[in-house]
């Protein structure tokens, strides 16, 4: 959601990492949810808060788990839609 509350979907396929990180600041994603609920051992709710309000995205060193998460996003979304009967 943007400041006015309207949803805006952005296709991030092939988007440069820096631009993608900027777009992530404007909403809450799956990675943010676990941190906000304090079930993510790698990120706190306060870190999400600071990241969303900072002028520049907070850089996190990329690692294998993060890469696998990105690689599996489409598969996980497909399975969720199958399970929940959504398209």
C-alpha cells in the first residue's frame, strides 16, 4: 500500500536488486510477517519498523537461504493457491 492506502502491484521479475529493495519498503511481505510476529530469529519487529521508515533500504548480506527462498517463491505461491482454492 502506498501512503494514500491504494494497492499497487509491481512486477519485480528481472528488476535490479537496488530497485527491488526500494519497492519492498512500501509494503509488508512474507519476510516481514514473521519478524513482526517475533517468530523470526534473524529479524525483530523493530528492525522491520526501522527499515520501512528509513530513507534508504537496509542492506542485508545475501545468503543461500535467501536465494532458495526467492527461487521457491513461485512454487510456494502455487501450492498455497491450490490448497486455498485461489487463483
